[in-house]
């Protein structure tokens, strides 16, 4: 696994930097070309390695893909400087989101790091202030982030509006005992019992769920790039949603088809050459003894649950073939896709996930989403900053 080859000289060198306890002044500015070496080192120091993915490129190349080559400009990164060293960084991954009938430039809050010697000195606050001014000047209308951390959820619930629909992680676990052995939990016996109860209830419901009839001409294909058909596909899909990250050809090829992004598997559901949908699969092997599966993205044309059905069945087959015990899929609660996944053995993990946003420009449009059905809202793991190393049950 060539996780950090080529940049060993930059890794953790900030750890040994002697900061003067009597002179911890710092300044904050926007990113400048050449900062990336120190930024990656700080991220790796802060998080005990970064980005916690099994990569075929260096961490530096992954950073350049994520922030330098994102087709949704402008780059929004702030850094804090002390004694000519970067001691803080705050990133935002830009994308475009259709909210209502309009498309807005938005950002995902990501990769925030402050050197341990500068904690509790308002470094984060100052970087946020500079970022806020930059957003105003460049027209970034909304920023958002998702967290499952109870402390973060409790803190931000008091000061930030939450996304008006619940986002849930569905999970398919083949062997709950193997999962709890690989990722130990408190009260494992109780969690194991709860899993079997929920699984039994799902099996009962599946007995009454009506199977999705499939068109005989529907097939699944592996692809290495999204071609021109995605343009017409997006036009048809976007009219069905009031909240969805814009899936242009350039965005999808950057997000899923660049090897620096990670080892994604992209599948398409087609009927007589017509693109009906796609799925993006990922096996995160950062935990070498217990790989974690993700259906990172799965989107189809409106009312084509048969395309959802064939893509989910194909994904399950792929993960089983690769001996992946746990597979995760993020979905808005009560979205039509949910019933198809549950028919294939996926369960609500009961993990408390919250999506927070910060905006003034589109606040009224966000509020109107409360009254809309879940079928008009779409959010996936691919719309989040990164894939977690593990998902507790």
C-alpha cells in the first residue's frame, strides 16, 4: 500500500518544532501556492495520519486532487501562521447545490487542524472570520458539514440550523459477531441482541414488500469515466429534486474517476444504451484486517426503482465477492431508495448523524424543504467530506 510514498520528508516535521511559550502570536491569511507541504504535515500530525484511506498516491497528491483540481472554484482555504510556520488550517470543498429551482455555489467544511501548542487560542475562530469574509466576496452561499460526534452535535444544535430532513446510515452486516470482534463496542451482547431483533423485523416487513419488476433490457456495466450521456441524465434527474449536489460530468469524473481520489468502482445501469442510473462503490482498507464497504453514491432517473434494484443487487454481489462484512449507505429517511435497500438486508444503523449548515443568503429556501417529501431530497456519502474509518453499529 503506497499510502505516503514520496512525501516522507514532510510528514510530522511540525511535531518537533519548538514554539516559544512566551511568543505565540499568530496571523491568519488565505492559502498561497507552496503552503500545501506544511498543510499536509499539520493534518497528519493532528489526525495521526491523513487522509485515513488506502491510497495509491501520496497524501500530498490526494490534497492536490481534493483542493487544487476541484472543478468548483474558487479554492477556499485559510491558514494560521506563527514564526513563519503554518500552525492552523481550515478547508472547504466547493460544490454546486440545486436548492429549489436555483443552483448555488456551496462548500463542505472539511480538514480543520490546529497545532496542539496553539489550542484554545481562538485560532479556529480567527480562521473562520477570514473564511467568512472570503465567502462574501466570492459568492459562496452556504456551507455545511455532517457529524456523528455527540459532543459536536450537542454544541452545534444550539447555534446552527439543522438540515430539515433526517439523514440515516443504512448498514448491511453479514456476521454481527465478526463485526463486534473487529470493532469492539461497550455492551456488545446487547448490541448483538438488538441487531438480531431489528434484522428479524426487517425480514418480516420484506415478506410483505412488493418486489420491483425489472425490464429485461436492463443491465449493469463497469465504467472508468462518465461520458456525455450524464449531461442528459442530470437534466432529467435534477427536475425531480429540490436539494441535490449538482452532478455534472466534470464534477463526477473529478470526484470518482481520478485515481488520486481513491479506488472507486463506478457502475452504470443502462437500457438499450440509455443511462438510467449509476452507483459508486468503495472498499476502505485502511483497517487492513477489517475492510469497510460503502455505497458512496447511487442515483437513478425518477421512478426507475428497477434501476435502483439492479444496482443494489450488483453492489451486494460485489461486496460479498470481496468478503466485505459490513456495507454502508447514506440516505435521507423515507426516500424511495430506502425500501429497496432494506429488501436487500440493509438496516437502520441507528447512528445519530446530523447535517448542519450556515447560511444567510438561502435560509428561506432551506426552510421550505421542511414541507417537501423525502423523495425530493438527495444526500449521499459522496456529498460528505470523506469516508469514516469505521462505522459503529
